[in-house]
C-alpha cells in the first residue's frame, strides 16, 4: 500500500466512522445486555480492544503489510529505557495540573462538572489495583500507540511522501486528543500525544513511547487508587482548596519541565548520532511537499469535535 498523508486522512476518516458506531451503537447495546456501567474498567477495556485494537488488526490484514513496515520495532537501548521511565514519571504532575485546570474551566464554561471522567474518581472506584493497571495503563500503552504512533505516524511520516515531523506530531496528537472522552483528558492527551510523537521520532522505536505511556498512566492511576477517599466537605472541593492544589502542582511542574527537556534532548542526541552513520532520513526527501489538510482531515476534526460537544451536553 502506497503511503501518503492524504491516505492517512482517509484512514482516520474510516476509523472515525467506526469509532462513532462503536460508541453510539455497539457499546450501549453491549452495556445494556451485560449490565456494564459507563466509565467502568470493563467498558474501557471494551473500547480499547474493539475500538482501537481491532482497527489496527483490520489495517494489517487489509494492507497485507508486515508489522515491521508499520511499526518501528527496533529494540530499545537500556539508556533509552531509563529516560523513558523518567519521562513518564515527570509528565504526571504536568498532566494532573492540566486535568485540574481543564475540569475547572469545564465548570466555568459548561457550568457542569465532569463527574467520573478524571483520574481520581476513575482510579478510586476501581475494585482491583492490578485490573486498573492492566486496563488503564497496559492496554492504552500498547493499543493506542500501535494505532496513533504506529499506523498514523507511519502514514504521515517515515517515507518519501511524508510531511514534516512537526505536522505529523500535531496531527497524530490532535486525533489522539479527540478520541478521549472528556474535556480535561483531551487537553492533557494533546500534550502527551505531541511528546510521544517526538519520542518515537528521536528513538525510532515504538517500544519507547509505549513505555513512557505505560509509566505515565500507571503512576497517575496508582496515585488515584491509593489515595484515601476525601471526606465530605473536604477543603479541596472548595474554590480556595482547588486553587491551592493547582498552584501546588504548577510549582512542581516548574521543577519537572527541565527534566522533560533533558530527556527529549537525550533522545534527540541519539537520533542525530544515528543519522550521521546512516545514509539519510527516509522521511525527509519530500518534507512539506505533500498536502495534509485536505477535506477528509477537516471532516474528521469537525465530526469528532461535534461528537465531543454533544456528549458534553449529554445529547448523545
């Protein structure tokens, strides 16, 4: 199959149609028959497997490509593993801050709370710690990375018809953001998607963004699961308590941001040294010459944004 950003948009358009069918028709039917609660671990696992992994399997079977032609399966180096674990950990305070700001903004703009969509409530309601880690950390790390930093990244970048890594990172992060199920999650998914795209670009190994993704999710949900339940009337629920929590995490972010920059520079240094011993970057021949913001791209963005807005107001 010939790869191009235009075909990447068509693939995402087909995925969006499939994603909407799963969310609007299949999941409600399955939930009704088997009495599955919304936002439970079971429904999350169903969405990840049926909504993300199956499209990946269909893509592999339909295009008849080898996995090595779709995914960058280069074995990771030990130092990259260390930096990946570090990066996954230091990203947590930043995404937590973004999540809290997103939830606060959601209440101001939409005049409603997001309920069980946040890390804390979702993690705290899980009955099993290991089930939480598998469904909320292990599954997303593999299944989402295989699709967004695998199939989509490969379509937009990594070949002679590709576009720049900047556009590729933005587009894959945007799609990654729009399939998440709440306003606050969408905000931090956009940042996480950008970071993971550049990590893949620098390391040339899908295993590194998978590890970063896993460590980030595992630590985030572990903190939520292990945190004691807040008593009624707790000060953290008041505006002053919320602002204090946001300011605290924002201060932690100031310490973590330099660490993130250092990790990304270490990954970048590896790519530069690897390019010096290679014939060249296969994705750089025609960078910027291919159209990427086509009608199919805008259809996907508009449809997913409308879907999220309607879901926000409980219309769908």
